[in-house]
C-alpha cells in the first residue's frame, strides 16, 4: 500500500484477511474505502483498526466515526467504510 494514497477494496468477503494483515506503517499515508461482507469480518476489522489507532467512518452513520461494534456494518447493504489515520474524513 506504500505507493497508494487511496485504496478501494472490493474483494467479496475477503476484506478481513487483507485489512488484518496490515500494520501501522501501511497506514502512514493511505486511506481505504471498502464494504464489509459479514458481521464476523466487521468484528475483526473493527478490532484491528482499534489496535492500530485507525479511525473508521461508516456511510450508514452519515460518515461519522464508528465508536462501538454495534456501529459496524454487517453486510454490503449497510454501506461502505472509510478507514484512515485522519481524525476526520476528507469531507469535513
């Protein structure tokens, strides 16, 4: 991810494996937009992002930050996520 500034991840249910393989250095200058395929994937992504102190914003919350697991989408029908080190989304 080092060469990118924005990643649009569409991997049909494999988002958990990809996001959870990232480390702090991967997020220095990159943001990501993705959909979450399942509640289980959402839980792992939420926990991983918290451990790396990343901010996660949910489309279904009007692009507000996710504070708890209950805010996390459970499927693509719940909209996209935006993951970033930024304290606010670029739309702010």
